[in-house]
């Protein structure tokens, strides 16, 4: 997952968590973006998440993108990271001003997980063993649970889409 800012040629991108270097805090990263964006009219940005699935030499990627803009100052107290300065298209609020339910309607992570969950299982799974399918579901569940370890992420992920994997 990363924040890509058009005017900054895609920065911070994959370096979003370490944008201000070293042991930078979320605030340090946000302040660096605001500094770099001072006086810039084009504030277009997007959050992008990519999930990559690998099986028998084949990679399949599932992308989730939320287009928006960088505000000129911080707004809101919720969320984490760049939430106080990212306003998704179609909203008057930054992510940090939204409830978790509101934020989930725009979520780039939700979009990528939904794309993965809706991908035809026959394509992902080239074997028929029920046990192997359950193993894949367990791997996905483990990844989701790790992503949910941050308290601010917990409401983004709904797990019901995993249930169909068990009954294929």
C-alpha cells in the first residue's frame, strides 16, 4: 500500500511508511508531504494497494485504487498515516474525519481484497483437493488478521468472503 502524489512523480509511493526517513512518525511523513506540496495547485493523489497471488509459476495481481487529493493542512483525528491530509474524490472529508464505516466505502484496501475475493477460484486453484483450498483460505485469513493488528484497521476488513473458499 502506498500514497502516490501526481505532482511529486508518484512519491511517496512504496516508501510511504518511511518517507521522512528512519524512525519517522506518521506526523513526520505527513509534514514532509505538506512541505513539498506548499504552493502547488495540482494536489491530485491516490492510495493504491496491490495484492499479489502466486501459484505454480503464475502471478495474479489485485489492485485497489482510491483517487483523491492532498489537502493544504491536516483535518481530523481518526485513522493513521496520511489520513489527515487525504480527501477521496466524492467526499468533503479527509479520511481522518470519517468514521470507519465511511472510510470503508472508499477504501483502496477493501477494493483490492474484494477483487481477490471475487476472482474465480478455479483460476486461482489449479488443484482440486479440499485441503489445499482450506490452506489458501488460511493464508488469506492470516494476512488479513496481520493487517487488522492495528486498531485503526480492524473495521476495514470483513471476513465473510472467505467462507465460500471452504465449500468449493
